[in-house]
């Protein structure tokens, strides 16, 4: 339902994948999060700080620019077995509305 929205990057669908998170990439992540929240849709940012900045596991390297960029773009939307078709359509319609 979200394919083809310019400015929205969807996760790649892989055969056999069992989704426990459905994480979008969008440059206006915080604005979309606020918009969805006002529409009663909860979202999550699971990794707001890249691991290389929260823990010293990669030494002193700060050259992970793509990782830093992604952490500012990712937003997980609702996905769970009990999510009804009507609820999925509502979430998708609100995301589409955000881009209009």
C-alpha cells in the first residue's frame, strides 16, 4: 500500500522474512512521527543513537556517516499479527496523506 511514494524508502521484502518491525526511511522522520501520533498511530524509533556513538565498540571511529544518516531517517510503524486490514489501510492512508 505504500509503494511508489516519492521520498519514502520501504524495507526490502525478502522471501521467508518474518517481520517484527516494519521500518521506513524518510528524511522528514520527526514530522511524520508527529503527524501519525496526532492521528492516533504509535510509531517507534528503535535505534535513535548509532551503536558507534553509544558504546565504544568500534574504537574511536566516527567515520560511519551512512549509519549516522540512517539513524535520523528510520521510523517503525505498527506491525503485529492482530493488526486488522482496516487498521493497516488507515496507517497507509495517513502516511500517504502526509506526502500530499
